[in-house]
C-alpha cells in the first residue's frame, strides 16, 4: 500500500478524504482474496482511510502522500518488534 502512495496512485476527495473510483480499481488489482461482501470493494475503500488515520499518509492536492512516519515504514517490511505483526516487542 505504501508503494502505491509513494507512486502517487491513490487519490481521495479533498473534502471527504474518501478514495475515488480510480483508487478503488487500483487497489482491487493488488488486493488478493475475496471481500466480505461480494461485489463491494470494502477493503479497497478502507485502506486509504486506514493509512490516513494511522498517520502514514496524508491528502495533498487530491493525492495521498507519505508522511514522515510513512516514509520511515517504506520500503522496510513490518517487523515483530514494531508491534504491527502482533508482537509485544
């Protein structure tokens, strides 16, 4: 996901901060597995919102851009020590 943000491929509405249709299509191409509701892009819709809420990306001119925190996390994979994979440290 952070790679797509760094490439400038994720766009969201300036006011709503919700992903646009092109972003949903782009994420649908990279997300594997089925969604909770067939025919609904729940995961593709949620990822841009999660990245913004987690402080890894912010909206700038309609595109998501990596924050300093997001840039530190990419391209390095998550580690057990970071707590992202469920490890306590």
